[in-house]
C-alpha cells in the first residue's frame, strides 16, 4: 500500500494560474467551454523570438482585469526583483489554494509543509544575469542571483510567506514534476511527517535558450503559427509538436481526519500513486510505453481498484507524433477492452504544455471532473489518428459523466513517469 488505510489523504484547497487566466473557477469555466489560452509569441518577448520556427505559446495573461495576473497584487516591486517569474506565479496559485483550504490561520505551522516542483526553475533569471554580466561585469550581479534560480526556492518562498515549518522540499523531474510533487506530498502525510502539505508545480521558461532548445529538438509545433489556438491537437493527424506554456498550480493536501475535524471542504481523496522510469532514451518515450504502463499499473495497485473502475483519464497528451500514441498503447495494454468505456482527454489542447507545472494543473482538472461530473474536451481533434477509432477522446466538446475515480498521467524527459488517482469522497 502507498497510503496507509488509517492515514487517508484528501485535497482541501486548489489554486491555478495558467494561459487560461487566474483562478480555478476561471480556468475550469474556460476549458469546459472549449476556450484556448494559446497565442502568438510577441516578437519582443525574448531575444530572437522572431527568428524561431515555433511562434506559439501558452502565455499567462497579464493585467489588472478579472482573471489576469497582476504581480503587484501579491508582491512589492522590491520583492518581485528578488524572485524569478515562476515563483511569482506559484505564490499567486498558492495564495488561492491556501485561502480556499482555510489553513492560513491554523496554529500548527510545524505540521504544514511545502513541496512544489519545477522542470527548469529560474531560467529567466539565469538568462537575464548572463546578459547582465556580458553587458557590464561580474561585480554587477544581484545578491539574489542564485536564490532566484534554484528550484527549491519556490517552496521556500511559499513557506516564508506563511510561516510553514513542516517538511520543505522540491522535485525537478521535467514534465512529471507537478505530479511527482503531489504524490510525494501525499506520502509525506501518509507517513505521519506532516498533517498538511502545499504542493504542485510552477514554470515560466520563455527565454531564448529554452525555446530555441526545444526547437532544436524539433519538439515544438511549427505549422500553426498563424492560428495558434489550433496548434495543440493531441491525437490529431495534423499534430506536429507541443506548445510551450507557463503557469503554476498548487493543491493543499490534508490528513483526512484532520480535515474532517475542522470542517474543511474536501474535493477528492488521493488513493493511488505510481512512478517508473523508461530506461530507454533522453527525450523519446519508450515505443511500447513500458514506463507509462508501469506507472499507471503501480497507481492502480496502490489504489486497490480494478481497471473497470476508472471513469476518466486525463492524459499526458502533449500533441507530439510519438508521445500521444505511445500513451494510448500503454493505456490499452493496462486497461484492455475496458479502454473503450473510459473517456480520455488532453487538456494541453487548451493550455499548451506547462512543463513542470502541467501535472499539477491537470490534477486540478481531474478533480474538477470528479466534482462537477464534466469531462474537459480535447480541442482540435478533427482527424483522429489511426488506432484511436474505438476510443472516446472527448473531441472538441465537454461531456457529462459521473466520475468516481480519475487517473492523471505525466511523463518527462529522461524517461520519468508519474500517475496519480483521485477518488470522489461522499
């Protein structure tokens, strides 16, 4: 068992900042209504942006209007300059999740921990600092240059903001970081090392090096620069790569009896978590999806449920030619004939790929599917790939369905895989 039977772990708070905007309700309303947050990359967003073949991205909308991200609401200019953008986004998402859970004023700060992951961390700050020393000299660097870059500073800043003194850690497992963070946070509570954990993922990697690097890998979409909202199209025959995106998502996990005792609102229970490695290639998935299969299988085993009990799968589904069908192969291997009765969708079709934050945001979408009985659609699925004809990939329009168990997948470079299962709580 992953989670001890007498130490149940539930979700009592959620927060999100994504290309769809700020706030869980706002994100959910847009995604079930088929809205896309993917736009054309502004030519001045970073040096050389107009030279790259991929010109689309999922960018968090900035501004002071409702649903837009205004960093001035949460940080003074002085403190903004001490932190990378990915930390700004995480602080906003965490603020929503912590307020939602109502844990800010709880007295047991020693029992509240933070575990937030990121795939790349403060690469924007790193790029800016390299540029600064090239234009000036080494003595002109800010004393915050290193703290701004390191991945674990995101959890550190959240803990500093709220005075949380429980376990504080970070995970950097590429695009599986957010899901791994939730899984490890659940284990931290199950083991008795914390009562409450703030967990999730954050990412903002819009720099010359990062975007050009993904272009060099031929990983990004390049065929829809004039119609960015159509560029992320999982399982469609016209897919040609993922869409890089930014954002942050955090969840508040809590020991069930503690949550129940204080009358907390419980969204869902975490009942299964699985991890694996491909042991195959730096960037390409295992062609038969062996690692993906194992992570899902292990999540199912820890949840102690049968394959016919999963009601919805939020797929990793990045819109890449290899990855999308690999995941389908792995799901088909695990679920057999039951796959025909399990709706599968990819919300990256609306948000793009938030890298290390993607799993956390998709966990929230999975939980909202349980809460509202609505399945978010796979946008731009106009011509489904051969081999998916018998599947319900929730094409283009949201569907209604009672969801008792939802499975969410995340896979990352290096062959790192994570799967997590949420359950409806009566």
